[in-house]
């Protein structure tokens, strides 16, 4: 098993609860200890990882942009 470096510090465990795919993109939903998360990735990536319902995975979270929105 190789150790990967992701450059992200936020890693949580999740379980795949839903996968919606078309020819190009997929949306994968996860249940975590703190609630639901969703990820959009290529369908090819979902297939290469052989992701399926019930799989337990580590979710690496790295935000490129954080957009503050002030309520009016």
C-alpha cells in the first residue's frame, strides 16, 4: 500500500449513500459522523475506484475558494 500526499488537512470517514451518474459526470453522496456530504467527479473516476453503495471511504477536503455571503 502506498502513502499518498494530498496537501489537505481535512480528512474524515464517510459511507457512500447514493451515486448518480451520466456519461461524463457523477454525484456521489456520503454519510459522515457530522452529516451528509456530496462530491462531483468524473464518471470515469467513479468507475476506476469501483465506488458502490455502502463503500467506506476517506474524504479529503480541500477548498480552493471560500466565498463569504452577507445576508441583507
